[in-house]
C-alpha cells in the first residue's frame, strides 16, 4: 500500500491551519483508503476477506463508486453479497428468527472497512500528537494556532488524552484548556454567524449584506454532521 499519512511528521500535518486538523487527517486517510480499496487491494485476498466481513458505509461506498472503475466496485460487491448469503443470513428460515444471524446483520450494518481503518490510524496519530505536545513548546503553539477543533474530535481527543498513552497529569490542565478554547471559540463564531443570518430576515435589515454569514447553513450542516449538503 502506498505511503500513508501516518508516516508524515505530525508537525507537517498541523502546519496548514485549515479547519479542524483531525478532520483534515481523516480526509487524507479516507482518500488513501478509498483509492486503495478499489485499486491495489484488489490484488490482496486478505483485504477482501475483511471487506467481505465489514462491508462499507453509505459515504464510503459512494466515494468508492466515484473514485474507482466500475468493475472493481462490482467485484467487491459480488463477493460481499456472497459472504452475506453464506455467512450472515441463515441457510434457511427456521420456525423462529435466528438471533445469532440478526446480531451479525446488526454488526454488519454498523461496520465499515474504511471507517475502521481511519479510526485505527487516527488513534495512532493522536498518540504522536500527545507526545509532541508534551515535548515541545513550539508544537503547543502550533496546536493553539489551529482554526478550530470540531465538536466530534473534541470528544475524541480528550477521551484519548485521558487514556493510557495520553496526556500526563502535568500537561493535562493546559491541554484541556487549549482544546476547549479551540472548540468553544469556533462554536461561538458559528453561532454568531447563524444569529446574524437569521437577523437578515428582519425587514429592518433589508438591503444589508449577509457578509460571511451567507453560507452559514451549509457550514452548520458540515460542522455538525461532517457532510456537506448535497
Ligand atoms: Zn474534526
Ligand atoms: Zn465508512
């Protein structure tokens, strides 16, 4: 598999200062894994065993469809369907529903090969973030200079920070504060833009400029759900 972002120094990943740094890392990983699944992974039977078992979420099936050729997509689907028929659904309907099989379907519905790989790598990268944060004032500055940390990753980062390879008690107060500020300040800004947008529908503001509030609905949807509206 081609070099992925886990091998890029963490400083370089934080340098662009463009949106939430963890979202940006997720996007880079996502692109890598989507291309991989419909590309090089086609030659790796072990990966197919895993994709057969886990399947993909709607977001990633759609991205694979856009990024890859039709045949690799159809081949992945063919063996995934075969695996569902042979291993997930019972061989035949018995006198009552097969609980084990229902459980398997539920697990399948909630799993995605790409999501799982991203998740794994992000946890891995966070360990490096924590270690860099505790090692260098320069990185702490870089961390504070991020435009924001999204709510989703606020929870993600702080949960990991409290974990085994997280932030030590010596740095916890500062790290918690820095992370909080990055999330809170952006929420306040988004809320202010949203209120401004709403106020523009008051007849007294007729003719005024929407300014940077004009795409606030799209920004809210993206911020709160991580997907741009279609
Ligand atoms: Zn994020
Ligand atoms: Zn997914």
